[in-house]
C-alpha cells in the first residue's frame, strides 16, 4: 500500500495541521520568516531549496494566511513575504522542535533566545523565568550560539550571526 499525499479521512487536528505545515520545507520557511527573512532570494540562499519548491511553498503559505505577500519595489516589481499573526502562532511549535532536537541528540546550542526586557534566556515554553511571563515573539532576542558556523558562505546566515529581535527584517550584506 502506497503512502497517500494527504490526510483525507483523518479526523484529527494534528493531521489537519500537517496538511498546512507538514511538508519538509514549510516549517523552515516559517522559521526564517520569524528570524526576519522576507525576500524570495534570501529564503533561496539561506535554505538551499529548489526554486520551484520554494515558490510553491511561499504560495501555499500565503494562501493559508501564514505569510502575507507585500510589494516593496515597483520597477521591476518585487514582493516580500511578511509573517502574519497566524504564522507567529507557530513560534511555540518551532521553539519546541528545536529544543527537543538539541536535548535528544545533545546538539551544541546553535541559538539562544532571550527576553529583550531583562536578557534572561527563555524557558522551555517561551517564558521568562525572571519576569514570570510568556514573552511575545517581538520581544525575543536571538543570539548566536557556539554551534553556529562563524564564517558562513551566504549573506543571510552572516546577518543572523548578529544578536537581533525576532520579526525584524534582516538586511544581508551584499556578497
């Protein structure tokens, strides 16, 4: 019996969610959007995904209301993809997946996520242990950890080596 391409007939919230975000590249695109990546070429160089796959995933995420396509240049016409509230709501999922991977496979810390107000590293559920609040995504500072390549080849990875707030658009240096 071959594996189907969807979860038709599944009466399950997780199956319905996987219909939207369960494809291999989708959560990585959402992660990058949370990190501030907005432009097609920046997603392309940072993720290394095939162009057709990236275009299809961006179109699907836009259709689902996870990203919003906005024009940033008229001549030639160019658009960027801005994460919406629906996309921001995936932050706890992405944070948990990253933390699970690091804990289960003893990976060196790639990034630290801290509360912008006090500098404390966030707890397992995105909470600030010092302030006793769940920290909104826009108040999270992302710092590079010791496991990151300190001399990456692509400009997006280089831009992400600097401490920065989530959701703030990245400005990669030209190559």
